[in-house]
């Protein structure tokens, strides 16, 4: 069995599991919504100054809810010895990583797309002026979070701390993603020309490629017994 | 090397480190010229720069140890990575404390979210998380494996963190050492900083070897305990 088929099989398995339990999607969505509401108490949400920091708030809400959802990615595999089953796949285990990454990316993106309209209403934002760019930033930023998040989810599932380890590892390492995603979102929301965001888009793309490849190569070491 | 020889070696290292550090301090406070604009506070430089350089060196050793462990599976590499991470975190803390002390009188603020400051802080957080992870995995082989993966990912991340912050905002002076025209250190300052670096390097190596030895002893102890139980 080659990597592509393992990837696809794991991806499909996760879709089925998620369709039946809906635990990741619902939790991410509800938590993201609650956090966005909590943010509005920190300052006057529709003022002109608020416009400058909403890009940052949006990504912080995404990051926090992503941590919540990503924890489930491998925590769900620890019951009933599912992890053992995955280990026994007679093929490249990197495929397990890629499949998990794909399903996490899909769940997070869907949740974010549902979260955006209420966020836009709360903070009085014009989100949909350039939908193509918005989606590109969302995709690249979320991919960066998911690439390292999926990996660290597997790492923390193997520790005594379980859920507590993921944010400790993920937050400092995803600083470049956060900065780049926030900066390009602010440029988008303020209606400035997107050429100003070229550097940030490049940084995001580079980060995503480097860490997807690296995690794929190293995943064997995380999951083996 | 037997136990008593090892003991004598670390004692010798300690004496050399103390001599170097004390004389470097003397040099820094009495011999080195006072910086023209910053005044005497600039002398904190003789701790700040060598400590920063040493912590980066230590984190590089973590990376090398991590890669070597995953390729050879010899526990010694894991012990080296763990020891280097602890030494690196200590020196990184020294940088993060001495930096604001210097910045307050010169820049007028304790802290600024400049590229190098932010990167150093993030670096500190990454390796504290690395040490946390080590604490929460019981099985030594698994601990070594997971820590090595984090040691590699963390190191690769550092240049990206730096670039992101550099493009975002930066306040540090243009590089003084190996910078452009009109930059550069007074030769006497050079001597002071090299001297201080030699002292701290000796001290860091001592800490490193002691920590490494502790890891080795801990592994031996675990093995003996396991044999006893059998």
C-alpha cells in the first residue's frame, strides 16, 4: 500500500467518524464563537481603533479553537487501541500524518467559514470584499496551524500530560504563522492593495511546505512503539 | 575515565571558569573603555552578548543531538540534547534579564517587541516546552524519540520566527559586529567580550558535562532497579 492510499484511507475514516460524532466540528465552532463574544468585552468592538486589531483577534480565536479540536485528532485514537491499529499498517506511516492533516485542515476550515459571518457582524467588518484573497489567507494560515498541530497532537497523546502539552508546544512554534496571517488579514480588512501582503503570503507558503514535509518525514518516530 | 579522574576534571574546569569569569568582570569594569553615548551601562554587554551566543550554541547542540539520536538510537545523544537544552535555557534567561536592564536607560523602556527580543523570548518558550515534554514522558526510549522530534522542529522554526519578526518591526541597532560601514567594536572591547565568552563557555561546558553525567547515572540506576525487581 502506498502513501497516497494510506492518506486517503485515514482521511476517509476521520470523515466518517466525524460525521457520526460531530465532536471536533461542534466543539471548535462553539468555542470559537464563545471566545469571539468574550473578546468584545475587552474594548469597544465597533470603534475605528478596533478595526486595526480585529485581524489579530480573529486569528487568536482560530488558534484557540484549533488547539481544542486538534487535541482530539490523536486523543480519539488512544481509546480501544486504535493507535496500535494505525501502527500496524503495513505501509509508510507518513500517510497517517498526511491523512490526519487533511481531515484536520478540512474541519478547521469549515468551522472558520461558519465563524466568519458572526465575527464580521460583531466587529462590523467588511469580510467579503475580496473572497479569493480571504480564502487564500484562511487556507494558508490554517494549514500552518494544522501541520504542526497534527504532529504535536500525536506527540502529546504519548505523554502523561495529554491535552496540556499541545498548546505549550504549538503556540511558540506557530508564531511565524500567526504574525503572517494576522498581518495579511489586517491588510485585507483595511482594504489596502494585496501586493503589500505578498511577503506574508510567501512566508506562510514557505512555512506550510517546510513543516508539512518535515513532519511527514519525522512522523514515524512519533508514532512507533 | 574513572570516577575520581572525572571529579578532578570538573573541579579543574570550575577553577578555570571562575578565574576567567572574575578576570573578565575586572576587565569589563576597569579596563575596557566606556562607550561614548551609552556610558557605563553598556558594560552589561560583556554578559549579554556571550550569554546570547552561548544559548544559541546550546540550542544548536540540541538540534545536532536530536538528529544524531534518531539516526543512531544511542542514548548518549539524547542525554547530550537534554543537557544542552537545560544549559541553553539558563543562558537564554540570563539574556532576557540582562537585556531589559540595559534597554531601560538606553532606549527608555524595559522591553520592546523588536525582532531579536521577540525571537529570543520565543526561543526560550520553545525550549522550556521541550524540557516540559521530557518531564512528562516516563519511558526513556519514548522520551528520547519525542524530544528529538521537537528538538528538530523547534530549531528549524527559529529562522522563520526571526524573519517574521524582522519584517514586522525591528528596533535593535544595525548589527554592530560584522555590520556595515562605520560599525565595529573598539579592539579593547573585543578582548573583553572574547574573554567573557571564554569564561562563560568553560562554565557552560562544566554544567553540560555534569548534567550529562547525571543523565547517564539516572539511566544506570533505572537499569539496576529493573534488574533487582526481576
